[in-house]
C-alpha cells in the first residue's frame, strides 16, 4: 500500500500468475485476515477453457484438501474462510462434510447463499439459481463487523413497542442480486464465464476482514475479489493460473482502480 494522500491510501492488489499451491507456499502462517475463494466446482462450467473438470470426484476432493489445509495454516485465528460452490452436484456437500468438517481448528458458521434470476432455465422444473459459500472460522469466535454491513429494515418501527428502528439490521444469509456484464461493475469482465458480483464480495469483505488486514483469493479469475478490495480499502493477494485471465483481469482492475462502485 502506498500513500496517495493523507486520508486515502491507494490499494495495489497483488495477483500472481501461478498455481495456487505455489502462492500458498510463500505465505506466512497466520498472516491473512479473510479468505474468499471461488475454486473450480468440477462441473465442467468453464466456457471451454478446461479448468473445471477433474478425472474423478476423489481427485477433485484430494486437490481441494491440499489448498484448504494450506489456507487454514495462513489464515489468522478468529478470522473467516469462505469457499464458493454449487449444490447442483453432491461433491460440494462432500467437500463440507468430509473435508471441511474434518479439520479440527475450523468451525462451521452460517453459509451465505447468493441467488440470482437470469440466464436459461428449465421448462420442466424449478430453476436452480443460487450459489453457496461455506463459511468456516479458524477457532470458535471470529471477527464480524456488523456496523459496516447494516441495511435498512423493511419495518420502520417495532410493531410491539412502537419504538422506531434507527440502526438498520444485519442482512440474512440469502443475498439476491444479478450480475450484469453491461453494468459498470461487470464491464470488461465478460472474458470470464464465472464472475462473482461486487455487492456480495464487498459485503463479505467488510464483515469478515478488519480494515488493516489482507484478503486472499486463490482463484482470482476476472479479478472480482481484487476489485472488491479496492472498493473496501483492503489489501489483496491472489493467484490465477490462466495466462489470459490473468492478463485481462489486470486490465479490468486498472480500469476500476480507485472507483467505488457498488
Ligand atoms: C470459478 S473461477 C473464479 C472466478 C472469480 N471468482 C471471478 O469473479 O472472476 C476459478 C478460477 O480458478 C482458476 N484456477 C483453476 N485452477 C487453478 C489453480 N490450480 N491455481 C490457480 N488458479 C486456478 C481458473 O483459471 C478460474 O479462473
């Protein structure tokens, strides 16, 4: 971080064009304030770039075990790690039950569900339109900054006492909103098939990462988490294995640097 002026530091996200395990190897124990990872889901949804399929489910889970154990090592105690995936496949449940739940120092906390309402849909069944982040704290207690993420209450006052609500409320774990590739935040991201929306990432970062600590995303993709860190004034470090995504994400980040879109 370098000083732009006295009040506003410039956030320069660090992204390495390398395998996530290589990045992890260079990180110190207990050095990261929040981990927000959107890994391959092993469902073949990669726009033809072939990073989302593994030979077997077991191979996928074994690979996840490697980087998740390293994440636990680098995460500070009392901080949150959130891992995205989809319940379209049972693998994601196994990742939770067999893998994450088996790590002693991790404690399962409320999962966050991002729901959206765009794209193709089945004519013969309800449409599956959500993704889930398994959230685990290192240790039973964890940092949670309620003040930064309060929203307006639907009811202006307590219907029992008549007292007005003045302080807003903490959102539930179901967050609904679309990502539009022609909106300001989506612009320049359509080279990547699985972009995460800013409102989701920014809220997680504000809640779970103290302002003077660093966010880690091992699967940086189009650079969404880095951009969310710029918007929320957090330092960022990440890796992206694909050369083209890496290059284009740097361009996308440059365009957004310093802009506080939501
Ligand atoms: C689901 S996408 C992440 C998308 C990202 N959340 C965004 O908003 O753009 C997963 C990314 O992980 C990258 N990836 C796959 N295997 C990797 C590895 N071993 N190390 C680092 N990156 C990897 C893929 O190239 C892909 O861009």
